[in-house]
């Protein structure tokens, strides 16, 4: 069987050179394999759109007929949404996937802050890729609400790695997603949302993706 194309999608307010992405890149390079580290800061870092992120994943497939897609946090949600649309994605590995994205943000912010963001149009967040800040426009949430409806309908073999101490994306979401889907395997680790203490587990699961 031909070697599949491998894609990696970074998380929110991160970038292609995220620590986990680079770790996956270097690990696979050691095996003589390439991974494409996608840039999901589209169409601009402050004017993000989930719909455009999904299209970045699909466009990166190119003429490949079999793809393994890895995604972290919002990148995990993006990969899941791409996989439900594109049958060329044969397997997915989701790292603390940001399921129920808009719903969670609204609940965490509260209605007062949420409505302020809607009125003012901008919300400041830390930019982990540059060390600065980003002013995310509210159109990001409006677009995400149209794309991220219910749970992603992913039908391919999928592994989720999620930290039990994740305070950004409740591990209950991954448990719920995996519970009724026999093709989904959940690996829980003693870690937080960043999963930087679980790189070895992630790389092990990357290797398992390549089997078969």
C-alpha cells in the first residue's frame, strides 16, 4: 500500500510551528516520512473562519487518495469536520478536540461578555504563535456556529487523546463522542489541554495510525 499523505492542524491562536506539530514532524522525519504542518490562521489571524480552515485541510489533500489527518484542539475539530466531508481522509487523530466550540465559548464568557463581543466586534486573546495578542472578530463565532452543528459525523477510524485535567475543553466531550461510536478510541492521559506532558503518547498514536 502506498504511503498515505499526513497532515497536521494546529489549535486556536497557535500556528504551524506549534510544539506538538514540530514534535510530530521531527518524529516522522526520523522514520523517513513527511507531514504537512497546515496554517489555519485563515483568512487572517484576527479574521479566523472555521469554514476556511476546513477548506485548508481539504485543499492540502491535493491529488492524494489516502490521508491521515492529525489535529489539536480547534485543529482537531477542523480535521473532524473535514473528514465528514472528504472520504480521502482515512484516519484521524484528534488531540483534545474542541467539540461544541461556540457553545462552550458562550457559556464560559457569560452572556454579558458575549454580547459585548457581538456589539464591539472584537475580542482580545493571547497569540501563542507570536507571543503577542490578537483581536478576534465576532464573525469567527458566527461562521463557526454555521459549520459546527451537532457532533461531527466522522465515520473513519479515529483516536482521541485527551487530558483529564483539561480546563479548556472538558474531557467529558470526548468521552461522550467516543461512547457511541465503535470506530473511535479514547486515550485519556494525566495532562492538561496543551498535552505537552504527553508527547510520547501522541507519537505512539501517530505510529499506530500508520499501521495497516
